[in-house]
C-alpha cells in the first residue's frame, strides 16, 4: 500500500548508472487521498568521479561553512535524477533530486521552452555552491512531476549561467524552505515544490518519503513519495527524531545521533545531517580515526577509501547508530563498497573498501556526520516538514549481504 502520491526518482549510482522514468505524465485532477507510483528503467553510464570521499568531503565542508546546501555541481558520483515537465504542454527536463537544497531550476543543458503558463516575475535568482554557481531569471510555471503531482505557479529558476552539470538540466530541491532565503531578488523565501503540493491540496501533509535499494541488490531503484511514505517498502515502524537545534545542521535535515562500533563508542551524541547528495557515511575526523583503528583498515590513496583484507572483513563488527533513542544496525556488509562496482571507483576486483570516511574536521563543528546514500540504501527515510522531524525504518535491504 502506498499512503500518498509517489514520484519514483531516477537514481544515478556512483559512476555507473542512472535511471529514466518509463511513463508519461498527463495531468488530470485527483483528490488528496489518491495514490500514484512510477517504476524506473536503468541504463549504464560511463562518467563520474573516482574519488568519492574527496567529493563528499568538499560538500560537507561547504555546509559546515554555511555555504549552499545543494549538491556539488561537479559531483556526479551519487545523484538522484527525475524527468520533470515544465509548462503546458510540458517540456521534460532531467534534473538532480536533492534533499539538501530547496530551489528548483532548469536551463543548464536544454533551453527553457516557454508556454502560455510561463510567467516572468522580473526577479533574478542566484545560488552559490562550494565549487560553482548558477544564476538567471525567475519564472513561475506549471511543473509536472507525474500525472498526480502537478503544481501550478511554481517558482523555477531559468539558468543563464551554470557549470558542471554534465548534461543534466538543473535541480529539483526538496529540502527545507529556509534554504531558499536570499536566492531570489525581491523575495524573502521561495515556496518549494513540496510546499506548493501541500498548499494546493495535492498532498495531505508536507512529508517526503525516500527509498533506495542497494546498487548490488539487483533492484537498483529509487522512489520519492510526496505526502507520506510507502508502507510496502518498510519492514517495521517509522521512528522519528526532531530536527536538531544545533547550528549549522539545523538549517538542513539535521538530527542528533551517537555511533558505536560494536560495543565501543566512537562518536558521542552530536549533530549532523541526512543527505541524499552525499555518497558515503562521513564522520568527524576524531570519530573516523577511532573507526579506522578499531577495524584495522589502511587508507588506499588511489581509491580514497579505507581498505580491509578478507580476514579483517570476517571480523568486522556492526556500526550502531542511536537516533532518538532507537538504535539502527549497519551490518558489516553494509559498511563495504559493492565489490561488483569496484571498477567504478578505481579499485581492484577483489578489493574490500569501506564506505565510512572523514569529514576532514574534528567533532564540535555543529555538523559532525553525514548519513549519505550508503546509509539510506539500508533504511527508509521520511522528511517531515509539518512536524520538523526525520524518521527512519528498516527495509528488506537493511540486512542484505549483496555487497
């Protein structure tokens, strides 16, 4: 059962695959209780960044400094993309889906096709990134996510200048609305697509559910559910934790958590973020060194990740993430990069690489961890704007051994 309308996101796996929607979207009226799910088709892709740790580290350091929350414009390691329609009749654009940013914009590759629903607001927009920027004009237009998720008068940026999008057209930002402040001239903040779906009574609550399957599972798919979460994707209850009060993590989808390696604490309770725009699990440098010491791993400079032997893998303990009083077990298999995908990161066929890396800064920054894709592929996540909280649940892949 799907509890709300769903948009199946297009998951671009690290340097090897991305997905395209296999259904067309023709708008028609629905009530707020109707449901809709889109399935995905996969195709192989040959580009990407080899050193995923360096790309992830650059992202979190930008966030720690109070920079833009959007994904790095030159990081195509792990991104989630969707084909969205703009205008009426709609022209479709392939955009990155990011829980760490909130502006929606197009025009980086395919030019904006104006229709009768396109309205130039006369405002400009500009978003600064850690290693790039985008700027252009603001329009309002009809945005179609799927046939059940049609948004009227949605603010969109139309890029006149952008960099590093590698053939993609823009970004679909599904983060907190506060992140739009100061990005559009003459405007305090801009309603996000989730805001407008709720305000226009398309969805009954301002909630986003996110599901991803492990790349090595044979079910490489992703799904975004607007207005709730997909109960068919979880194997237990959703447990929630409030957005952290600690800055700068509280400006994003930030939570408080502690982490233990087996019985040994490696990170006391502190603030960090949950982020679809990050591939790995990043820990403050002091916690990362404790983890490295406990595992006996060595740093592989060519790949940019910790590496362990087969014997060390057999002895690897679980990581335990305690969030809001609930403990989530990240199994030994979930801590390693999918071995079938080692070539995508420049590794050897039989190498065993760990997906835990360092933020590059010690704990106490106010953003001491990132639970990225390698965490989210094992746990369903729910981003609840209405109640300022984030939720997690186990899935059929929580204990998978496919890596």
